[in-house]
């Protein structure tokens, strides 16, 4: 079963060269379009399948929005609502999850 396509648009923004220090320049047009500013920290995700790969740069806000949409579709509630209910019921912990043996 396939869901809807995750993206509705694609646009080629040109090529980027990698410097000797491993730095990549993002074009001004792309930075303006996606509100990427000096000092912003971007998450870097690499996708691989056999000999095909892609590197994705994104802001953490984008990942947060995707997770929220996923939670909404899976559980029929907003992530904040689920976390609040868990906290109210005493099921929310600041401690890392421990595997039971």
C-alpha cells in the first residue's frame, strides 16, 4: 500500500561545489526561499539504496512538523495532547527508556 507522495514540488537550484574544508555553499535563492540564515543549524540526513544516494539538509522545525503529522495520522491526536495525557496519568518520565530483559 502506498500513501500520497511526500512532496508536491521539485525544483533544480543548480550545482554546489564542495570546498577543501568540506563546506557546501547554498545559493542565495535557495536560502531565501527556505528562510535559511547565517548561523542556522541544519540537520543532515543521508539516504542510501544500493548505488543511489541523496543528502538532505533540513531545519529541525521541518522534522518536528513531520513527526507531528505522523503522530496525528497514527493516533488521531496531536503530539502535545498525547504527551499531556501521559504526564497527567504519570506515564511521562524524563528518564531514558530502559529495555526490559
